[in-house]
């Protein structure tokens, strides 16, 4: 009997939290071990090949997972997709190996060809090869096994990075080499755990003949609407990383990446609930239960927005202390970018909920159009905030801080336009006041708690941990007061809050 949906969801949530925590700690060790300049080069290589992977993928990975989830597929179907991935790998290796040095220097800004090849192989194994194996496992409802393997990989990688960090031997070459070796072992080890199950439960049950032309037709129908989005998405992602590296240097690249890494912590709750939200919205939409759709959308979007706002509101004033404790004085200049990037996941949570709404009700066309338009706008804006003042077309030369400002502002506008268009589809009144009051109030109360504790403890020899703890307690009381006064910020009522409190503690 296959595992229940609830047990699979629970496994996914726990695994996401564990992997998020392990990945965050590993990232900090890598940043400390490499230093801002080399860490920036590492992130630039990583980001460039993640973008290239998106370009080559063209939506095929989503199509593959959808198809093998819909019904059992025969071995030739699986081997065709694996061959497609292998073809991508070979083409990229040949291209990097034969590309003239002048072109290579233009694209990867003077980085060594061997390092570029090494980083491509590492990213491909981690993102493409491993993803394919886990998709096969997930399609067979082996979520617990797949998530267990993911956690195991994260633990081993953290231990290896910690050992070499303690030995002061971390380098970009070593890190990418560790990724390659680890995922080669993981692929061989995990193959037997998943493939035998596939042979038992899936492969033997697919009696339909494999027709290559029919398979291509399936992929083309699924992927055609995503081609433009994938291509523009590549240029958007690559241009951001390339311009920051080219105009501001690898150090600024490192500073911006630190801000991005801390910002992802606030999104764990959102990513964990998306699949359940998707299912509930799709079901309610199919029944034409508009009231339930509106209720779910309002409660989930507001609750996740406020959760992100509350976390960011507390952390922003402590940006300097967070950098000093976790990364040291070498990253002191990253404080402005970090403080701004703490705002990024607040609207990103709404963006993911709105995106899920569009997909769940089958309205992917307007979602794609809005996304493409804003990605096209983002590229020249990135140039403007990053390019030096003495350039032919002068910019603001704001480096990592400018990139952070651009990401936060454009995302806010893009998300609200998507939400506004969604409200038009359903005939709802577009509501944005809760965003201004919720986020503004959380940030204001965060600074208030920070300054009050700073004044209260002036001249006292208290540890940073103790000062932070006092500030956190005060902040929680202030936030509780704001929510009690304005429960609509969470899409709820005061009596509903009281019922929840009685149920939990009564």
C-alpha cells in the first residue's frame, strides 16, 4: 500500500526544514572559508550554470515528471529523457572546451577554463542528474526514501565542508570537486534503491507500445508555451549575475549572495505549503466554489505575508550583528545589502501563492506574460543601478546594494500587478492596504524593540545573545498587540484568534 498524502507531505516539510538549515550552515562555512572575492566567483559560476540549465531544459524536466506521474512509462521512455540530459552535458562540455579564449573571457570574465568545466559538471550532476533520479522516485510515491537521501547528501556535504574549513583548505576547485564526487556516489548508491522499485511497480505495468514520435508530440505540446518564458528567464538570471560580476566585481557578488542566502530562511513555510494549497484551490475552482477559493487565497496569502514581514521586521535592525557573528568583519560591507534583502521574501511569499493560483486554475498565459514583461524590464534596470558613473551610458554604481534595491522594488510591483490581475479574473476587490500596514508596522516595531533594548542596556555588559533575546520578547509582545488590534492583517477575526488560543492552551 503506497504512503498516504499526509505522510508524504509531512516527510517533505521536515526534509525541507532540515535541508534548509543544513544548506544555510554549509553556505556560511563556504562564505567564511573562501572570503568575499572567491565566494563571489563561486556564486557567479554557480548562478551562470543554473541559468544555462534553465535555458537547455526548456520545460522538459517539468514535462518528464508530469508524464511519469500521470501513468507508468516503459524503459525506452525513461532512457529517451536520460539520453536528452546526456546530450546536453556533452554539448556543453564540447562548447566550453572549444570556445575561443576571448569569448570565454567575455562570458565568464577571465575565470579559468578548467574551473568553468569543473563547475559545470558539478552543477549538472547536482541539479540535472540528481533531479532526474529523485523525480523517478517521487513518481513512484517513495517520498520518504527520496527525502532521506537528500538529507543524507546534505549532512555528508556539510561534514566535508566543515572538515576542510577547519583545515583552512577550502577553495572553489575543492568545493566543486567535492560536489562531483559526492553526487557520483549518490547516484550509484541511490540507483538500486529506486530502480528496483520502478521495475516492480511501474515498468512491468506499462504494456503500451513506445512510439518515439508520439513522445515528441507530448513534450512539444507541454513545453511550447514555456519556450519564451525559459529563454527570457535565462537572460534575466544570467544578466543579473554577469553585470554584477562585470561592473561591481566578485566581492560585491559575494555581498549580494549573502543577502540572498539569509533571505531564503523566511520562505521555508511558503514552499512547504504550496502543494497542498495548489490541490485545494484546484479542487475548489473545479467545483466553482468561488467563496472557498477567495477564503483560502486571502487567509494563506495574508498569513504567509505577515509571517515573512514579522521575521524580517525583527532581523533588519540586527543586520550588522548577524554579519559580524556569522561571517566576520570581512563581510562588514554586506550589511546594507543584507538589510534590504531581508525584505525580499516578504513579497516573494505572495508571489509564490499568486503563481500557484494561476497554475491551479489553469491561467498560465497571463502569468507568463506578466513574468516575461518584468524580466525584460529588470535587465536594463540592473544595468542602471550597477553600471559605473563613467560608463558610456552612466549608471548609479550601487553594487550589491543597488541589486538588492532593484530586486525588492521590482518584485513588489510585479507581484502586486499579478495579484491585481488575479482579482480581475474573479471579480474581487484588489486589496493592498494590509501589505503597507503589515510590513510597515513590523519593521517599525522591530526598530522600536531594537532601540529600546539598546537604551535599556546601555553601559551594561550583556552578551549579544541576551540583548537579542530581550529584544525578541519585547518584539513578540508588540507584534501580538498589533495583530490583536488588527486581526484582518492575517485574514481572520479576533474571536477566531481566541478560539485557536483556547483550543491550544485551554
